[in-house]
């Protein structure tokens, strides 16, 4: 347990990790808090892990992926952690036991100082591209903003006006929704909040099952295994440009923004990859 860890930090990080795993489609997300002194941090919040290998792991400033992000104060990404040449390998054991390959580390910077690091990881060798980096950076910024926000005002007295109590209840409900992982429960709570506030409910449109061709599926299966376009092209007897076109078509049909989302969406629809 990190000394001085407060509920505000834990809640803010948990919300970011839930977004990365449940909405962005990464396999594992975890957060580390810098301890007093600033020379190390401890991984203390995790989501999607299968083992306890990363729990309470101490990361020294400048070591491993997160320590490098902490030192440079900017995001750092690798697609094959244990073979990456640009980082030290102090933590290969825990990372390997969790089965991670591609990992991104994004620092939470407050007043010029790194106060923590958010990690997003995959159990495949797939690139965590610019969109994922922008999302993770946005979540790191949200963690910083939530921690910098003034404390919530005390709950109104029992005799307070009904509209004031309703506003406070809606505000608390919104904070609860941010921490809910189950998409169905989250949607129900959001619908309840909208009814309470009088906000219009968003229109729902039916999303038909995307039909992928045999070659599109073949290209996507190779991408799911972490192969680059050039190697996929060699295996399929195609040009890299044709492979790229196949994958673009897949992403368009599935409404995905990148390969990771396309792979997850296809599996969710029952395709075997």
C-alpha cells in the first residue's frame, strides 16, 4: 500500500483504468503513485490482470517503461517489452508473468512534477497507436484535474429546497457512474440521471452485424497475432497496400478506429481470430 494514498487518487485512477480496459479495449491497465521523495513509485491500482505479479511493484525513477516515462515526463511505448532496447529490463519477470507485450506508460504531471503513471497493456504484439496515446494522455489529464478540483461541498441539510437536493443527488450519481465498469449498468444509471435532470435521452440506432470477407478475416487474424502489414502481405501473397486496404475496410465495417478495436469488435461479434 502506498503511504498517504487517498481515496481521491484511487477513485480518479480507477475511473481511468476502467475507460482503458472496458471502452478502449486494452487487456490490462494499471496505475502507479509516486511516493514522497520522488525517486520511485508503486503500482497499486490494476484492472484486467490475471496474476498478482504487478501488485505493489516498486518502480525506480528511470528504470523500465514507467520509470522512463517518469524521468522524461512524457508517454513511452514499446510493442515487445522484454526485447525492447530503449528501456531497462528490471521488471521483465513480473511483466512476463502477466503475459504482456505491448505497453504504454503515460505520466500524470501536476505543477511540473510527475505524481503518477498510467499504463495500458496488451497480451499481443500490436502497436498502441497515436489515438490510444491521445486517449491515455487525456485520462492522465483528467486524473490531474480531479485531484486539483476543490472538495465537494457538504450535503445539504434535510430541510434544504428539493431542487437543491435533486441537483446534489444528480451530481453524486454522475460521480458513481464514472466508477461503474459494467456497460449495461452504466447505461441504466446514465438513463436514470438523464430522467432526473430532464436531459433528452440519446437516440439509439440499430447496428447491423458487419459481414467480413474471407480475405478480410484472414488479414485481421494475422493482425491479431501482432504481425506488421509487410509480413501479413508475404503470408497472404499480396502487396502491403492491399493488406492495408483490407484492414481499412474491416475497421470501417466494424466502426473501429484502430487494429485493437477491430480485433476486439470482431471477437465480440463471434468471429474466430
